[in-house]
C-alpha cells in the first residue's frame, strides 16, 4: 500500500481577482446611469463582488487545511470537456476529487428542484438557477475529462456559503451544503482507503489541469454585452478618489476633485480601454478615451511596455500584451 505522509494543502492555483472582475468594475464605473443596460451591468458587477469575497474566504480556509495525505487546491478553473465549465474551487487527492461551488447570497434560502430562492428582511424575494444542477454538470464534465487521461477516482461536490449570515430554510435533498467553518471537519471526515493515484500520477494530473485551464476572457466587454463604446464615460480615473476626468498637465495628471497629482494615473485607464472597448487602440482613440490635448501626448503615453505596436504611420495600432 502506498502511504502519503505529507498533510499540508498545496495551493496549485492560488486565489486571485480575475480580469473579468476588473473589466466589469471598469464597465460599471464608465457606463452612464441612464444607459439602458446600466442596471444589468450593475447587477452582474455586484454579484461578482459578492462571489469574489466568498471565494477569497473559502481559499483562506483551504490554505489552513491539514490532512494525512497530499492534496492540491485550485481556485477559479475553467476547463474544457464536452463544453467549457468553470469551478470555483477544485481539490484533487490520491483518493478523490472535490468541487466546491461558493454562494454568497444573503437572506433566507430555499432550495427547490429547479431553483434557489432567497427572501430578504424586507420580504423581497429573488429566484436563481439551482446550483445543485450546476454542480452535477461539473461532476459529469470533470469525470469525462479524467477519463480521457486514464484517471478513475470518485468525484464529490458541495455547496459552500462563505458567510454564516445566510439561513438555509430548506436545504437541497441530495447535495452537501457547508458554511465556511464546516469545511475543515467535512474534509477530515471523507473516507479514503487505498490510494487510487500514485504521487507521480497526482503531480501529473495537477500539471495537466493547470495546462488545460482557460481563463474566462470575454473581452472587450462592450462587444460581449452589445454596448456601444462611444456611450462610455471617457477620461482618466483618479487613483485616489475614483473621479473620471483627471487633467493632463506637464509631465503629470491632476485631479480637480481631490487635487492630487499622479504621473502614471493613465495606466489603469489604458488597461480599462482594452478590457471594455476594443482590442486595439490608435493614436486618435487614445486622445479621445484619455481626453488628451493633442497627438503628441498620446504618442508619449502609447510608448508603454504593456503595449504591443503594429503597423506604421497612420496605420499604427497598439494592443495589450496582458491579453495575448
């Protein structure tokens, strides 16, 4: 029998804020409140904020877990099997794989066969797709992926509510529901037996998963959500107070709201442009989006190590290296 003596969790893919979250934040900030899609984007952004908080809390717990065998933890995986599927947290071990789906939904929670409903203190109710159905699909897709690699281990899953202010009135009948403090005892109580993977096979599987991961990058978001880039609020966002409309002064940017100066304030707004507007930027587009005074200012700004230049003269375009 193989014996695994390493009991510390190995964070194979650590928690990190996704580019999609950064892009949503930028789009929500720059979309006028009277735009027909503002409330849709606002709702998407708020859900993503709640999800990021919950996933970060779960990953903090996973960094503390100790078990009598080696295991790997991955945050925010997008893998392709029959189709692309995204998992909040995946754990692999010599004995099993486990998927955690994190839900950060306030209120009194009721599960039905097809839906999850929540009731707030205000008596307002909202309905969502049942995440149990989603988890079962993830298990199916992950099992197919394992089969193509000759891996045969049981796959478990659980719903995790990261914050205990949620009240589960009616839990799902065939799926484990955990709160954050229940994660460690749940993992300790999983029955193991004889290892199904050698340490070498486990390490190979870990590397295969990392190599197969495809981040969800639906950029630019204006195209994804069918929003005209011309409708967005233009200008450089202040790095201190968040005001959009910093003024370009000699060798600097000045915020008329909080009165600070910042030499590199434009860099985040450049990143925002590629995430939400277009995949390329011309000198004129740079002038318009950053609200510059002339083409010479744009030329200096576009000489940036995070940008890739193609073409010559009037046909010159710039693209973002971080999206390549």
